[in-house]
C-alpha cells in the first residue's frame, strides 16, 4: 500500500529480450491514400465501426466489422488465416485500429487474453477493401506467462515523427513479484516499404525502473490503457492508496523520441497534490482513461458525491510543453456539465476526448458515460438505462448536451440498457480541420443482446445515424445470426491516438 504524491521519475533503458516479429505485406490497390482517415478499415475514406465479441462461441470470440461501404464481415481467428480458434480464447476482448503498412486501409489488432492457456496472445490482421486479408498477419505473445492474460487491453498511436507506431499490450494478471500485479508490453512497429517489424522494446510493471510505486497483489496494472504520440496513460483502478483499498491511480509514461522506450513516468491519485478530492476505498480512480492532444481525463465512476454512493466523477489533466498537470474535477452538478448527481450513476465509467463532438468550431470535447443513470420515460424510471454527456473542457461552451435515447437517440430507454458503458471515437482525417469526430456509444444491455449508437455529427436530421454497408442506421447490432447474449457494444475498437 502507498500514498501517492505527484511523481516524476526518469526510466532506465531496460529492453525485453524478445525476438522481433517481421512480416512482408502487400499494399491494397483498392485502399485510398489521398486523405488518410483514422479508423478506416475498408479504405473508402470513412471511419468504420468495429465491435469485439469475446463471449461468442463459448468464449472463442470474434470481431464484427460494420464497414461503411461494403457488407459487414465477422472476423474470427480461424478465418483470419492466423490459426484455429478455440473455446476460451476470448478473441475480441480488446481491439484497436491503425494503418500499419500505410496502404490506406486500417489494420485490426485484436486481443485474445484467454488463449495459450490464459497466457494470452495478440493478433494483427491487415485491413482490405472487403474488411480484412487472410494472409500476412502476425501473432504476438509478448513472452506472456500462464494466466497473465496478455491482450486484455490494447493501445496504439503513431510515434512523434510518424515514422511508425507504438503498440502497448496489457497483461493485467501477470505475476510480477506479486500475484496479478500486472504488466504492459511495449512494441515498436516500423514499416519499410511494406515490410512490418514488431520489436518488443520493454515490459513495464510497477517494479520496472523509473515507474512510481511497486507491484502489489491484485493491482492489475495494464488493464486500462490509452495512447498518444507522446506516451501511454495507464489506469490502475484497483491500486490501494494508503489504507484506501481500490482507491485507484493513473500512470503516464512519456518519451521524447521515435522508436524508443519511455523516458519519464508521472503518477497521480486523489492523494496527489493538485488533484481534487480524497483517495477513498472503492473509488476506482482510473477505471477509464483517454488522452487527446494537450488533454487527458480519468474516470472515477464509484466516487461518492454529496453522500450519493457511486455517483461518479471525472478528473481532468492538461499537458502543456512544460509537463502534465492536474486540471480539476467535473461532476454532474458542475456548471457546463449536463445532468444531476444521483446514487449509482457511475459517471466516468467510460470517457473519450475528440473534436467537434458537440460544438462544431474545431474545439475539443469530452464524452463521459454514466451507464447507471436512471432515465424517466413515459412517467416511470428506467433503472440503469444509462446516458452519455458531451461538453468542452473549461471554459465551458454552451453546446453541452446529454446523449440518451429519449432526448437525442432513436429507441426507448429500458431498465438495464446501460447506455454509456463504453465509448470509442470514430475519427476523421487530421488534414481536414472542419471534420467532426463522433463517439460510438456502447449499449450492451439493449434487448438482451446490445447495440451501438453514436453522438451526432452536425446538427441536421439523423445526425446520430451510423453509415453501414452504404445505408444509415439509427443503431447498429450484431451482423450475424442469434444475437442474444452477445453483449454487443461492450468492446468497441479504438482508433490510433494522436
């Protein structure tokens, strides 16, 4: 157990003794490269919705590709050409998107933490006009040990020079000096004329030189990840802070160069100077994290607010050139943040940061999920129907809004829908300053099977619709047969960070 201050440490260069993986890839002539669009799997210039379904087929798992132009496809380990799936693999437990070989189609990186006897694996499947290639993929195991669940969480971002990518893979049940203390494997991905190399740079734990704190039993470091070109943000919601069990913390790993291990580490909890509030048992600070440009945010979904249990909050941080610093707390009673504080809302269970998600003036907005929000509809309360809210960081703009089924989205709120359980960005090209991001919103409890909905793009009619196979849908569910029990929307692929 430990009490956090604001920590800054310089990392020693410790490199994992793992063999680099190399694969030669062929560029897809049908993938457009004129205006690169982050998250565009089929290369048509629009970001795609990619949903992980680790529980399908007795936890064999699969990934549902809801492509914008062509028909949807279901990706499995077997049809990827990378092997045969087995019960318990949990293929699709995590997924991220990035155009690794620069051919205009984003590639799909999928975690399967239950495979290899629970040691876990990560599979890289190359994107194509019809969704994915069945050749030239690669499987990574990161030197995973039995039961470590390597691949439970993934994060990816281009390096600062945009000469390659940093891939971060969480193994939260890895035993590093203590049971289930957790670790993260950092891969450097380079592309030389279509030849990809995946080089493991370091395996990081809280016992790693330069990382604040120490690896303790049950911390599950690496379970929550978000990456930008400037580094990795790790949420550690099960961290004990002093005597406060599972109070939670976050760790930021940063680097100033390309193709390099991290150099500095920063760490905060609610016991750190400048961070509002107090570290309390069960707060789960860091249960959700996301970074974008000069901002990052941590969700604290089980924070008690004004005596209301598990109402939740988020903590903001800014990242100027001088270094990252705490930026204040936001709750549902904060002016400029929609909603009111209620017990069990779990505001902060999911977070996402993008541009033009609510205001359309090229400003940054934050989306926050509150899946425990009770929503009144037709005069009755629908318990845990859930909501998401979108607002700007301070100073707040007037475009803040709630995004739920009775006010903006199609459909009726129902008990147990849990809208806002997950959030992931549908990104647009950095070359178009007027482009809008959207947040895909997971509604895993909808009708016993789950759906994905969206924050609006623009202010016109049907602005929340999602383009799938050439047509617009107010909500998107499983593309295959027998959707019951899929928990659709609980895992949504995140595009590469900036």
